[in-house]
C-alpha cells in the first residue's frame, strides 16, 4: 500500500517538477555591451546652421496623474512641490520636455563628449525629467535625498541598469554604448519617479524648454527632424539649412491627438 | 492499513508541517504583492539589502517598493528556516524513509527557490527565471501540504476503505488529472504575470470584443491560453466535485476538500475577472495568485486522500449489497 502511495505521489511530483521547467519571455534584441553603431567616415562637420522654433500645444492640457507619496515619509514632506506627474508640461502655449533630434545625421565620426550629463534625485523627483546625451558619454547619477532610491534604466538596446543609492549625496556613473530613443528610467522604490533619456551617436539633439522653445545647431544640409513626446509620440518634418543659415521649424501637438510610435 | 506510529506520536511534527504550509500560502501572497506592486527591483542587490545584512536592514528604510520586496525576502527566510527545522525534525523522528526524503526534497526546493529569487533580482527579472521562481513556489507549497498530510494522525492510522464498482476513469486518476490541469494553469498564470501579458487582452469576458481574439502578439496568445486554461480547470473541478458528490458524499475526507475546491475556483474566476476589469489593481491581482495556490493545494490534498483510501472494486451487480 505504501509503495503504491509513494509511486502515485512521486508521479505527481515528477510531473509537477517537469512542467516547472517551462518558461518564456519577451524577445528583445540586445546589442553586445560596448557595441556602438557604425559611424565610420570623415570627421564631424561644423554645425554652423541654426534650426529653432516652438513646440506649440493646442487645446487644454490634460490633467497629469496625481502623485501619492505617502509610502515614504521623507518624500511625503515634499509632496506639495510635486502634486502630479509632469507628463504634459505646457507653458506659454508651448510643450516642454519634447526631444528634438535628426534622423539622418551626416555620415561622420562624432567625438564622444567627456563632460558628464547629470540626473539628480531631489525631493523624490528626477531633475531633469527628459534629457539627451551621446553614446558612451558619462551619465552622473546623484541622490540628493535623505532616503533610498534605485535608478533603473529599462534599456532594450543597452545593458540594463539598476543600482541602489541608499545614502544622501551618493553619486554613480554609467554610460550607454548604443543609441536608444527613448530610454525610460524609473525608481522602483517610488513608482511616480520617472525620466526619459534620448541616447544618440551624434550631437544633433535637444529638449524643448519653457514656452516649448528649442534650438538645434546643425551642419548645412537637408534633415529629417523628429519631435518626440512621452505621451504624444513622434512628429517629423524636413528642413534644409545652409552654412551659417537659420531656419524656423515649429511643431504642434494637440491635446486630443493619439500617441504615435 | 497497519498503524506506523502509536496514536498521538509526533502530532507536533504534523502541526509544525501544517504551520509551515500556512506560512507558505502567506509567502505566496507576499510574493504576489511584489509583482503586483512592481517592486521586484526596488532592492537592486541580493542577498544584501542596499548593502545591509538582510536581517539588520533598518525598519525606517522600509519605504515604497522596498517594503514589499524586503518583506518578501524576510518572510521567505522565515519559511526557509521553518523548512530546515521541519526537515531535521522529520529526519530524526520519522520512521518512514520516503517521508524523510520528502522533507529533504522540500528543503532542497526552498533553497533552490531562494537562489532563484536572488537570480531574478540580479538579472533584472528575466521572464524565464521569474516564471520558474513562481512555479517552484507552487511546487514547494505542494510539498509542505503533502508533508502535513503524511504526518497527520489520520493518515498514519489509515484512511477509510472505499468499496466501489469499477469506473472508466478511477477517482484517483480524475483527481490527479485535475491537479495536473491546475498546475499547468498556474504555470500559464506565472508566465502571463512575468511577461507582463496580464492586460494583453483588455476586456472580459470577451477578448477584443470577440470570442477568439486576433493573435497579434505572443502576449495575447499567453493571455488567451490562460483564459482557456481557466475554462478547462473549472470544468475539471466541476467534474471531480460531481463525481464525489454523487458517489462519495459519505466520505468527509473527500467531500470537504472537493466542496472547498469548488468554492475556491468560483472565487478564483471572480478574481481573475476583477484583475482585468480593474486593470490589475493590487488587491484582486494578488488575491488571484494566492487563491490559485489554495486551489492547487486543495486539489492535491484531495488527490492524495483519494489514492490513500483503499478502493475495493466490486462487480456492478453487487452494488446493492454494499
């Protein structure tokens, strides 16, 4: 009797353990660490032309999601400073935090800046919320808060990155070897903390500031200019600029427009 | 069946095994909370916690997602500690060798589970490891339930003898099939959670307004397979319950878990629907994980008892004489 029971029980367990081996997951294509996009060619041309304009916003800005910071007493002290997310930030009719970049930079070898870009965790909030940098440019991550943060980059084309910063004034540094746009960043401790990085192998990118204004320095040529927003997605326009020339290029995002890829 | 122990011997071991099983359900619930609140990476290091020893991490720093992730690690450590005691106790006091080995396999499972938990953090939640972690949690729960059952005085005294005419699918087989189906369904559920496919089909009971959704991505396939699995599991449970209610209702050891399983699966289906309708709100989503474990545990208990009750097969024309 016991042998029968043991046999029956063992069979169930074996079945259970055998099927335990299943699994699966998203298929993501990761370039090997350190592999930068091929950018061989002549030295980078001088960027003497200026493309500037405004990222206009039409309609009533949708209310941003409210932030609940009570899960961390330290953050809660600063809750009044950041009552909502900053997904849609409009000032003077212009949309801020839009990444503007070109899709077809001249084929050239672009030097990597040695100066670091900085993201700061201050009052349980990322500053800046959206920024751009070049591949392999140092990114300095600072924790100015007297609480713990982890900075987690949800990379698909770069190695994933997740580092804890339990102490105030801790600084870590990292680099992203591959182009990635956008590269979302989040704090898993404080769910409301999010940022977006645009990582490019060239220097022709910027982020819209107050009033939705922006300025891009470009070499002479004809370019496809992209404006990307975390909620509304991408818009594209062509621009043709001469050496030392200036061009106005405005984009308009509408409050009720559907997000695009 | 002859008694292995004197009556009352080692009741403490049975109670301890039962306590371990109860703590495991709680651990599964807490583990579900970690996923539901997306806190799995809020503590980026392992086995340390932000550089602290896990057991000396200050309470004041249990903020935000850390509360769930670190809490899960501590509850898991506690269950691991209980399992060590259970294995040692069983090994020292238990006379049945196969029960001793069962406790040793529970210990091995809990150690492996801890390592998988660490790996899933260090490798930033890769779906295969996270899914395996979730599946092994259910397997470990099954082991603790089995140990609690096999060390129980009722089991050791011998379960009642059942006299039944031959069935095309014996009750034991039916119960085992149901348990297997539930386990497969839990694997699908784990796969769905860890591939973030929980809202791949955003409506319920229809799927994109249709009975069969367009299979536009792997996530939709996984999600729909889990829904299909729910229908199969529910049908298996109703079948099992009907068989027991019709022919074995006098045997409380079978009828009670069968009824419990039926009630639990109703709750589970409701929680599954709520998970979709509330866009994966934390409470119904986590309760769905824990209730799934309870359905599996109840079905396993029923299966083991069905195998443990000696069935005497008699010809159909003798039935009236029984």
